[in-house]
């Protein structure tokens, strides 16, 4: 659909990339990755046709439609949200209006006349096109996308100019998804989405019928949506098959192969040079020496590209608090007639990392503000534990900073024992490099100041961190630094984040907030989803109500001993499908075990033997677990028959 040939692009004096050869075909699902400033957004604009290449060529198939969502900057006005989204179907709306006009014309014409035949023929052709393009379901399509992107129904009739920038970008995204272009270009589409909307967008893109290229700093989102990764690195485009996790593996493998090839080449060069130096002045070896000199000159030296620096910053640890950090009993919170919490009770203990999840407006930010002492409870009790010092990071934390102080000076004042190199390294982690570190805080954008405020907090952490969306405005590298520092943090953390990978790696408990209650689940977000689905499945499998007469319902009796137990048909089908999956997995693992056992029969090295033995033990353990699960499921299915 779109092809780049030896393409290159400069941004002022800086060369972003060169010699780029890339062909995007129908159905491609591509993640575009690279460090900040490497040219990802510029490359998306080139694909969209809003930027041109400085070298080489960019060409597109005739009739191709591209839809581009930038990171920010779109402003919509003049219509309601629903009407704005419906406007993408303007050509179908014109057809609909013409169909109405043709219907009126046919009603006034003689059915036997030539004019009627012409009008009827036009009507049937347009009506076929209208039906084939789902013209009768336009409103339903708009409603489904708006609901998926978390627009409440009452907001559908609000005018677009009433919404903030983040929600305006959601409206723009909704319009693009409804347009369904041949090539969808999304620049950080998850920036303005909460967790539920991200989950919906993941599912939408999984079934998107055309190609898309997206930039995202959400690892989980990339993992579940893309099947290819294109990386801008060292001013070149590098291509990888698979999702983001597979890209990381392949990148490490490629570097390992390149390092091995360079080592072999260096060994070869040293051998040639040793021979030349040894026999340079030996007449009988003159021809061999000359041959090796020429061979040495022909060798194209393998050079390793500069390795991305792995950054680790050791943050100071806080003084310990008591075992109980925060305790709620019968807590309620209201804003006028709106009830956010109702008789909620829970305890947060020292060292826990609690993720708050739930739909927008459920009360996540409210709970963090109560914990921070910014909001008070309407009724009930809230107690902080012994020696607990809360520290709150808000979404607009930058408002608390002194705008006149330079970044480096401000950090140095709160961490006088840190060296200049350490401070600059920390600022670099959070995307402040080179001359940026000497900027006054006041000249930074809101997102930049929030990034700086987060780095500043981590230099002097309290023992109870309350973080409201700390991953906003961070790239993958900065998220990794934040994640690792919080994983090593010995205090207690309560946080809100819309990044699935971040929650999964950090959380030790999940609070599900909604309906005025706080439900606690141990583990990370994956554990939380599994437990919720298990509860839902168990509820679906409960005995149904039987009734002898209308309005005279009674619980179904317990099954008589010896008779098969009844099981919900949906749950039964899930169990049967899982049995089939396990059988396939067992076959695959048994094949792998046989391969590993065969590999162990041939000695290569002690290191390889240890590696294969470890893999073999892991596969045997996995096989045992699968067999146990299969037997349990098979027994349960058999009991229902």
C-alpha cells in the first residue's frame, strides 16, 4: 500500500534516519518504536502524507485512505459529540437523503412508466450500496465506539468544545475508528485513555480488517495488538517479526550474533596479521604474505552499533512505618447528592503496593486524596498508622513547583549528597538531557513539569507514596526506571495507572473501586482479572430458579445422590474447550521433551548441558501440571453426563 525507498529525513541539522526501505502491505499490524527524538512521529507524518522525505522516495497505491491521529493539537467544535462522530459517514448520509427523495418520487410516478423505471433502478442500486456499507446501523456503530471509549450516554449530546484536550483526542480517535481507513496511523493513542478504554481499543484493533501502524509507550498494549515491530535505531529502520516482547528477545539475539561474528572476525584478523608480521621478510613466504595482505584489505570490518545504556538509579529508602499503614472502617464519601463510597472498610499494610482500578468517576483519585489528607471522609473512620508519612503525587503536581528555579539546582538542593553525574543521569531517565537540565521549571510544559516532579519525589521519598497516574508523559525507558525504583522501594505505595504492564509488574494487591465499595484482590492485575472471571463463572454455574407457577418461584433442589450434577452450559463449554487446548499443549510439550532428551544424548559443552537440563526440568513440571488439570476437568465434565 505504501512504500519507502532509500528514504531519509532531517530535522534541522539532525539526521533522523536514512536509507529506509519499508513496504506496508494490507493487514499489517505494526508497532513503531525507538527512543524519544529518533523520528517516530515524523515517520508517521510521512506515511500520512503530511510530511515529505528529504532523500529517496515515498509512494502510495492509488485510492489508499490513511487516517492519522496525532498525539495532541486537535480541537473540535460546532457539533455534539454524537453528531461529530456521525459526520464521518457524510457520503452515506447523502445516499440516505437521496433514497428518501427517490422514495417520494416513486410514490408520485406511474409504476408502468419509463420515468418510474429509471428512478426505481437508481433507488435499488443506491439501496444495495447503502445496505452493504451498513448504512442502517450508523447510529449503532457510533454508539458502540463512544461506549467503548468510555463516553457516558449523557455526554453524547454535549457539544465538543465543552470537552478538555484529552477528551477531544478521544473524539478524534472515535472518528478515525468509525472511518476505518485502509491504513490507520496512531501516535500514542492510549495517552488519553483509562484502563477500560485501553482494553476495549485492544480488542477493536485485534479485529480491525485493515493495516495499522502505531506508536505507544504501553508494552502490554503493543504486545496484544501488533505482529511486527519497526525500530528506528542508529538512524536506520530495523524490522522484527512478532510482538513487543518478541522484538526485545530478537534484538538481544541479533546483538549476540553480531558480537559473536565480530569476535570471530577479530580472531581471523589477528591470525592474518600475526602471519604477515612473522613472515614479512622471509623470501620463501612472500607470495603467502602478499595473499594474506590482500585478504586483510578485503575484509569488511564488523562494527557494533552503540549499545543503549541501561540506566539504574538507587533512590534513598525511607524510615519504616508501623505494620498498619492505613485503616478504614465504615467509610463513606459524598459530594452533595453523589455518593462515591458507602460503608467501605479495608486495611493497607506496610510494604504493600496497591493498584486502584475501576471506571472513570468511580472514586480512584478521591480515595488517594483521602489517604493524602487532602479530602476528608463524610462519615466513618480513617486512621493513619504509626510513623506513616504520606506523600502525594497528583496529575497536576507541577503546580507545586517553584517556576524560577533551574532543574539541576532544585534537585541538588533536595539531594546534596548526590553527585552532578547522578543528578544528570536521573534527569536523563525522565527525558531531560543536555541543556534541558539548566532550564527554569517555569519554561517547561505541563507534561514536562509533571515528569520532573516525579523524579524530584523519588529523590526524597516518604514511607507512604500516593501516586495518581505517575506513568503519564513517560516513555518506555522512563517507565522502566520508575518501575524498578518502586519495586525496590521498602515503603508502601498506592497508585493509579492505566498501563497494564506497569500494574502487572508493580502491584501486590488490587483494589477494585465501583458502586461505592472497595473490593480487595491479592496479586497483580492479571490475578485480579482471573479471580473476577472465576467469580463470574461460578455465579453463572449456580443452580437456576425453578417455578411451578408464575410468581411462585423456589430454589432448585439439591441433586439426589447418584444422579449427575447439573452444570451451566456456558461453563461446560468453557471446560471442554480448555480440555482441548490442554491436549494440544500436552502434545507440543511432549515433543519438546523428546527433543531435549535427544539433545542431552550429544555432549556439546557443560554450559549447554546445564541449559538443556534446566529446560527439560521446566517442561516436565509443566507437563505434570497440565496432566493434573486435564484429569480434574475431565472428571468434572464426566460427572455432568
